[in-house]
């Protein structure tokens, strides 16, 4: 199957770190997507147009892949989307080490899974909203619950990092780490205790593809948060 002729629609929200992962990977691999903006604060993720047709879980991102024959499939989890990109576009910039480096590939997936399972879910907007109902401030919650995951990732990076998270090439580990760090900075998590995490983040955060995909440079980013940059054009 030649997926280069597929039409891909990305359902995204500017501040969603999970959406940023997909935006970054697509930018790095040169995959064209048409964005459909889902405003989480306005509850659009819970409207029938999205929740019934696209994602019953009411979360972003999701992608709809329409093939030339008119058939359409929807992928609803960011990690699955990233794996699809790797398999559907093998000739584009790889974001996993080669199959001859199975341990390095496993390390990338290890970092990816710590971020997707142990860092981000605890700070999802629905979780923060629920905790606020119990009188727990979002910043306090994030400062406590993001730290163990970052500590583990920092430990992995101590032996895996070169210029980037796993060796000297950008991988999915960097793609996920950058928006996770930006989310932590938003909640004033003290990341100085994780020097390897900051080292890897600083190595990629100003690269054009990362800037293009970050939360400050999206068309649905509110004006007061938007940062002008030639890299985002």
C-alpha cells in the first residue's frame, strides 16, 4: 500500500502534548496533514461531531487516514499514530534506530512508554479538573506526580543519550520528551534536578521542526500565547 497518496486529517489542540508529539513527528518526516482543531476548553471533544464519529474517549489527537479508494481509518492514540508513521512511510526520515540496533530501539520505546504511561496521563486536563474539584491545585499536583517519571527518564538518558535522547540522531524519544518538558515547565516543575532531561530538551527545542510543532506556534494558539517565528511559517 502506497500511503503517500493518503489524505491525513489531524484532530489536534494547541496545548495538548500528545498532539504535539504527532505534529513533531510529521514535521520531521515531512508528512502532510490537514489540521482540524478541537478546543478542549470549550468542550468540543465531547460533542457528537467528534466523540461519536472520531474518538468515543473524547481525547486528542486522532488521525483520519483516507485512502485513494475512499476508505477511511481512524487512529486514536498518539503512540499508535507514531508507529503508523514509521511503518507507512519507511522512506521518510526514520525516528527509530535501525533494526540492527534492537536494544537502542527498545530504549527509545522505554522512554516513550514512561512518558505516555507514567508522566502525561497523571496531568491530563480531565485529571487536573477532577483534582481541582477536590481542592488540589494543578501546579501542586503536577509538581508531585511528574517527578517520578522524569527521574526514571533521566536515569535512562544517563546511559543512552548522545547529542539526543538515544545516541546522536533524533528519535521518537526526543519527539515525546520535548512536549513533556514544556508541559512540566508550564506547571513550574523543578527540572534542574534532571540535567540529562534538560540537556536533551535543549538540544532539540529550537530545531525548526520542533518549533513548528510546539504549542506556541499553532493556528489555534490564542494570540496571548502565540510566539512569532520564521521557523513556524
